[in-house]
């Protein structure tokens, strides 16, 4: 039996269904969930989340922070902002990356620019995959 | 002036009608908006329930951590109020009820010596409190119609930082809660500090299983650190969605009432208009009939009113159309006509004359035949007496003369010379 996966944003349920594997990145690093994973709660980093449904090709999303909760063989991902690879505007992401990179060069401690750069990089990675 | 009355009524009816059109349109728009707002609220529910379940997990994991958003103060010196109203009016008591209950709360807090900080959402709240010289700490507009999560985030961050910076020791959220299409009620909720995790968990689904031991990454504190601000956002978001659904439901109800009132007003005004029109017609007929009566005499009755009454009656019947009005006309013409018509039939040329009978025979006592076209009369001794078809009968030649008839030249010579 596969586990149930739900990806929920504040405004709607983005993805729900059964999957064999979910890969996400918490603040501590990448983590993969398989069937019957132990109960787990983690804070997500700005990174890519991949969900293997029945198909071989995983569903890839750019997730900008949030949580993952695993219990009773179901994985729930909560995120303010999550984008499917198909919905990402790669051009906009790359200009955002350039802009953030420039801001960082002038001020290396600009947290906002750091976060923006990270978001843009993740978007580009997801869109490219 | 009856005519002026009619014009005024007609103008009022058309103005009420256009108002009704507007309120009807607003009602229909609000009805679809309520449904949309409810769908949005339903779509947002999974997130907040999942969020609560994560908090349950944390509570089950026995995390007794402290966080600035959980800070409880013994003595509250400043209270923050987040008041959610709409940007637009015409929503019945929606805005005023929220504002009034919030203001009562502020005044009660002030008597206890607490200060206030106002975070206002919606033009209506801003207008109200600015007019009364309240100090407004923050103000947002354009987000109550269809609130987005980013809107909630923006407000939540401001409110949370006010609380963390100890500008306020407590935050109260005032909005209208959406219970059902028919019921919305004003809610005054303590927004911050957040209840202790255990309380939240108990208020949640209640399915928290203490046996499950969760792994936390990076750590329970780390999860909490990023969880709580999101929890605040999500609570504010659901309040905004509730408020927006309530606003549309209230507007729909208010506009429904307005449309119904307009309909009633139109019915009453139309009734008054019909009555005014009937009064005007009746008055006019009375004037004509009265005038005719005043002229008096057989001639007057015969010549003037018959034509006048007939033509004016026809004109009014066409103009009036309404059953009651034409009935009144008919009644009036019926009452005016008999004297004239009866006289015409009995004695078309005054006393001593007699109308023709259906079989063209001579009425009893009338022997003289009159020709109304040539204005000649024939006595029985006229040569043409037999062939002449009488248009009027007279009893004596003198009467015929009196009515302006001349003796036809078909009589014996002696008679003519006489």
C-alpha cells in the first residue's frame, strides 16, 4: 500500500493522492519518506519537493518554507507558497536571481536578497528539471 | 392640480424603479460572492486543520518551550485591536455592529487604564475611528473583498511584531464570524498571546495520540519557531475569509430588503397614480356636464352637450383605458344623455312636433308631414302628401310654421294663397 500525500497551501489543496516516495529538504537537510515512515515533523527549507506518484517521473514543486508532517502513513506538506514546475516563469526567476545576486555583491549581509536568491535558484532548478 | 400630482408620482415611480434595478443587481452580485467566499473559506480549512494537527503533535511531543508569541503578561498596559470591516457600505448593519462592539471594548479597557493600538482593515473602520480622533496605528484597505493569504501575512507580521516588541501586551481581533448564510455574529477574540500549545491541541480535533513519539527536525523549538508566525497568519487569514463571506451575506440580505421595499413603494405609488388620474378624468367630466346643465333649455341640451359629451366621452375612454376610469365615463355620459335624447326622440322640433315611428305611420293626433331637408311641410290635402315620407310629424300647420317649416307648393291654390 502506498502512502497518501497532501500538499496544502493556505488557499487550497495543491496536490493530493497516493505516492511511493516523497523527497523534501528540512532545515537540517534532505529527507526521503517511504511507506510506513516513523512519525515526523519537520520545518522545510526553501527547496524542491519531489513526489513520486505511480509514474516514474516525479512531480516537482518549488516550496518556499513550510512544514512536513508524517503520521499514520500519510505525508502532509504545509506551505505558504508552492509552485509546480510547469507554473514557474523561468525568465522572471532568472532576472530575480540576477537582481538578488547584484544586491548581495553590494551588501553581503542582506538577508532579504539572500532569501530572494535562494527562492529564485530553487525556482530555476525546479523549472529546469 | 391633479395633473401636477400625476407628473410628480410618475417621476417618483421611475426613480424608485431605477433604484430597484441597482439594488437587485447588487443583491445578485452579493449572492454569487457569498458562494465564492464560502468556497474560499472551505478551501482554506485543510491548511488550518493541518496546522492545528502539527501543534497537537508538538504538544504530544511534550514541548514546553517559550516563544515571544506565547508571552503572557501579568499586567496588560496596552491592548491592540485588529478590526475587520468592509471598504464599501450598503451592507446593512455589518460594519456598524463590528465597530460598535470594538469601540465598547476599547472604552471598557480605557476605564481600566489600558491604552489601545488600532489596526484597522477596511475603509469603514478607518472613517469611523478617524472621525472620532482615535489614534490609528496601522490601516489596510482593498483586502476585505477577496482576501489573499499575502494580505493576511502582511497584517499578521505587523501585529506580531507589535506584540513581540512589547508595544502591546494583548491583541483582540474583532470581525463578523460567518456561521451560516442566515447567521453571522460579531466575534471578539483574543488573538495574541497565543494560547498555550496544550490548549490549542485540546481545542483541535482532539485526536492527539500521546503515544506517538514524533521526530522533530531540526528540533521541537526550531519547528515551533517557524510554526507560530504561520499559525498567526493562518488564523488572521481565516478571520479575513470569514469577514468577507459575512460581508457579502449581509450585503445580499440588505439589498434583498431594499429591493422588496422598492417593489412595495412602486405598488403604492402606482395605486396613487391611478387614483389621481381617475380623479382628474372625473373632475373634467363633471365640469362638462355641469356646464351643459347650466346652459339649460331644450335647444342648448340638444345642440351643445350631445356632441360635446359624446366626443369628450370617446376621447376620455380612449385615453383612460383603465376599466374603472372608462366605467366612470360611461356612467357620466349615461347620466348626461337621457334628457337630450329623450327629447330628441319625442319632439325633435319642439312642442307640437313628433318623431317618426318605426312603421312610418302617423302618430296619434299628428297629421302634418315635415321634410327636414327642404324644411317644407305637407298637409293631408297636398298632392304629394301620399308619396312624402315624413321625417317629422306636426299636430297643426301653425306648429310647423313655428318650427321654421314652410308650406309645400303642392297644395290647392286657395290654401297656398291663404
